[in-house]
């Protein structure tokens, strides 16, 4: 499964809303605890470590996917 598909699926489970790559976390009612859960899952699934300072910059699904792709490469 692609990174994008995995993240979208996890966010849809958290938000109970339809999610696409351009969705803003705020519009999905994703709070800091939801984001932390998502990041922990992503770190385990993709075998990466996301720096805490990067978390504050994430505002959209696309930004999460780009960050994970960058860290995996």
C-alpha cells in the first residue's frame, strides 16, 4: 500500500470523514492527540523517526505524506 493511501485510510478512521490528499487536518477535526497517534503508527509502519519540530509544521495530508516520503528516502 502506498504511503498516501495508508495515511488517508488512518485519517478517515480517526475523523470519520472523507479524506483526500489536499485535506487540511483542521477541517478533519484532527487534534494534536490524533496527530500523535497517526505519527506513532506511521513511524512503526514505515520504520522512520519523525522529529518533534516537524509535527508543528504539519497542516495537511499532503504535508504528512511528503514528510514521510522524505524520511524514507
